[in-house]
């Protein structure tokens, strides 16, 4: 096991995926200290873990999901009471330990590698997802011209699932499930199910 230690930030209602960017306003003192520590001592690298319940102001190890994302801090702009930060996801990570450090809270994590399985199944799933997206009408929640363009250019299944899970209006619980799933084909199945479910709901609404 190859574990490493980084500053940790606990988020409320936010999940970021590898290769994707997100901007959030950070206001908790513990989180601002973690950002300062990451920029000063960890080359701008920090781990982001989503809280299980949003109403907890001082989360501990028991209050956060055990799979999160190692991120780069791309930009941090400071205001009077908060810092606006642009994060870019790097890798999925599993929490090994959570501790108080001298400068900020720290976490020890293990990188979770994505798993590729049957390539034929992968190809078929990618084709079915593209057809499902092409069959959606403008205005439907999951309709994404950006994803369709990426598919036509040859986006990898890994990047497709990460990008779709980031931009689609999924529940935080569902996004967390995508993050915790290491099998790329399993994530492709999830994505296909979510698109088909949205198409069905759109038809029912009509």
C-alpha cells in the first residue's frame, strides 16, 4: 500500500472528479488553514472529502465519506470572510486516517486506480451512451452538446464517466457513488441507467 499525507478539506454538498474543475467558496477556518497549508507546504495539493451530513460544522473522520479526491488548488482569491478556490481533481483516494496537524487537519490516503475490464463491453456501452445522448432533446437535464462533441472526438470511457458525473444534475449521493466505483464499465452502466431514467421521466412529464 502506497499511502501519502495531505491537508484535508471537508465539503458540504460538493464532489469533484479526477480531471474536472470546480469553484467553491471556502469559509470555515479549518478549511482555510488547510488551503494555506497545501499552498505553502504541499505544492498546492489537497484532499477533498464530502460530508455525510451537511449540518456538522466541525466534521471528524466519522462524519465524512471514505472516498474522496486528491486535487490541485489552481487559484485562490481571498475575500473578507471566505476564499474562492478553483480545484482540479487529480485522483480518487481512499481515506486511511484523519488527524489534527500543527498547521491544519491532515489525512493519510491511498490512491484508488480505475479498473478496466472487458473492452468489447466497454465499446458497446460507449456506443449506447452516445446514442442515448443523441436521442435527447435540447432542454432536457442530461442533454449535453459538450459531451456529444467529446464523444465524437474520441473521449476515453474514464474521462467520460468523470465529466458526466461532474456536470449532470445528479444527487450528491449518486455523485459519491460514481466516485466510489473503481470499475470503468460499472460507471458506464450507471451513466447509461441515469440517462435512460432521465429520458423516461422527461416523457412522463410531457
